[in-house]
C-alpha cells in the first residue's frame, strides 16, 4: 500500500471514529462493512488505535484487571483474530501475549522482527523500540526481555537500545520504587542520550514523593519523550509543583497540559483547584463551571465548585448547585453549605499573593530524634528536608542544585554514573558544593572521594570564575581526616549530633 492509499485509509478511519466514540461501536461499524475492499485495512487501523489506548501511560499492565479493562483486551484480541495471521504477525504476537501464549508470542515477534528490520538501513532507535516492544509488552513474562535482547542483537539495533532492553529486564524485576530509582539513575547517567530511563525515573520519584527529582527528569525528557505523551509530562510536572506548594508553577504547567491536550482528563479541574489555592476564586469558579458544562471530571469539579462558591460567600448558589447536581457532593461541604448565611455575603478581601511562594518559613534548629541516623540515607533525607526548607544547615545559605536540563542534586550521578554525590548544592553566587555524608568515622577514603568529586565538578560543570567546594558530614572524625581537611581550603568538615531532651 503506497503512502497516498495509507492516508486515504487513515482519513476514512477517522471519519468513522468521529461518528462512533467507543471501541465496541467502532468494531461493530467495521464488522458491518462486509464486502467493502477497505474492511481489513480499517480493522488494522482499529487494532493499532486500540492497542495504543490499552498501553497509554501504563508502566505496567494492571496486575489485577477490572472487568472493563479485561473487556478492552478481549475486544482487541477478537479483532486481531479476524486479520490474516501470516500477514499481521506483530498484532497476533501481542494477542498471544494477552492470552498467555508466551512461547507463541516470542516466536511470532522473532519472525516479525526478521521481516521488519533485517534489511533496514536505519538501526532500531529508542522511539521505535518503545513503540514496538516496551509499551505493548511492558513487564511481559519471565524470559521475555532476555529473549528480546538476544533477538535485537541479531538485527540492526543501536547499541544503547540493546543496553536499554537489558536494563528493562532488570527494571521489571525490581520490587520497590527505591530499587528502580537506583537502577534507572545509574543507567540514565551512563546513557544521557536516552529519554525512556529519565521518564521512568521521574515516575519512580513521583511514587517516592521526591517532587524536585521528578520535575528535573520530566524537564529533560520534554521534547524528546518516547513513552509519556507531552500532556502527560506537563500534567506530572504540574502535580509535583502543586505538592511543593508552588502554585504559580502548578498553574503554568496545567495550562501547558491543556494546550497539548484540550480534553486531557483531570487537567482542567486541577487547574481550577490551583487557582482556588491561590485564592483567585472567580477564575477558579469559571473553570469548574466549564468542567460541569462539558461533563469533565464531574465528581471533583462539583465539589470544588461548591467549595469555591462558599469561599465567595455565595451560600445560596452553593445550595442550589448541590440540589441540582447529578454528582454527589461530600457530606462536609453539604454541611458547610447548609450552615452558610441565607443571603449572600461579599467575600473577604484578600491580600495579593507574593511573587515567590513561601508556604513554610525557615525553621530554627530543631534537633534530631534519638537514633535518627541509623543509616546515611536517613541523614541525607534529614539534611535535604532542612535545605529545602531554607535552613542554614552549614552556617550559610545553600540550596539543592536544580536545573531544567539536568538531574536534581540528591544522589547526583557524575562521570557517567561512576560517582554518586549525596547532595550537590549551590550558593547565592553560583558556586557548587559537594556534600558527602557518612554515618560514622569508619570511612578512611572519604577525603579522597570528596576531593575527587570536587575536582570533577570544577572541571566539568562550572564556568570560569566559579568554584567547587566539598562538605563532609559525619558522626565523628579521625585526627587524620581533620588534618587533611585543615590543609585544604576547598573542603569543610562537620559533625552531626543528636539532641535529646528529657521528658518530665
């Protein structure tokens, strides 16, 4: 089929899709085209479209599928089985996988790959790899990723994609977000040209509630993304800024999400709620009314509309919305609406929001609970929390390193992933600080390690005129370490202490 004919089929499929909005309806419409010369080609378009819908946004297939998702898979398989098996090996491989025929699926994938890629002049790149293998098969089944890696080695495949296939075999065996983060962070640092590891790493950071790290990963993937859609990246970025209470940034990224996908689920309601948190109630109400009119995010939008009306002092309007809404409004909001004055009252004038969000003022030294630092990770998390709260942890202002085109400064990988800086920070002048944390003094090489990291940062990350420094933090220091640091003006040494208070 030439390009002109392919475009004609795509246009016809889109015409049918605009008329029938669900996949069962689309399937029935194509079934009805008996004797039509385009029926098979249109069914291929349906299968391709349906597979994308089954995969979209999922890192793993649901381990416990609900009935609706199981029905979607069954419908996909049903349409694939109406296509000639030898002509559409790939679709049948996916269908075999969905039905648990794992050996058959791998066998068909091998035959399809040999036909599809064997004589291709262009190597299989990351985008093609994700589209054909990672996204549809995901966690797959035991032996899938090693088998696929062996298959790709026989084809014209980019070396970094081969490494990525092997990495995914390890990734899908990880049992925690912490484990996946360690794997992906090292791999991403060693293969900076790949986007998928950064996208998956960002999702792992979201799971761990490491919002800064997630934002950094998504910013690097933007424009190069191969797994998450552009609107997904914007949505996750907005969500992270919301968790950090940076509501202006949150609003900005929800608006970008809606630019990419005007019908994006949850984004419109979330934009309204971001405006609500900024006390821009009239703007927020307008958004929630759009949601209700377009029937988007109805349960959340209805509750938020009531909440906003109450904030505006429009109790009667809130009660009417509750009475006529098809969605259930929370008991707490219903109670507040019932208690609102019978007549509307003007909203209280609110002071303008500051340009910079400062939801939490810098804290005073609050001491540390007993046994807080049984591991370096606990010490790292404590210092990170203090730095992010704006505390002068080392007697002068530092913030964690953060750039849109780079990773966040926690567990920062350098030298292609060979070195890991516990915390990379910067001061107001743009100088960088390598912070190395040790829970006790049993690390004889901590000075040499810190010195090496400082030299690497100085050489590879800083422009002329900026300096790199080291900060070593541990429980107690040996005389030798104290002498080493005393003779090095670029490195400082700190001891952490536990503060205990007797309760009477």
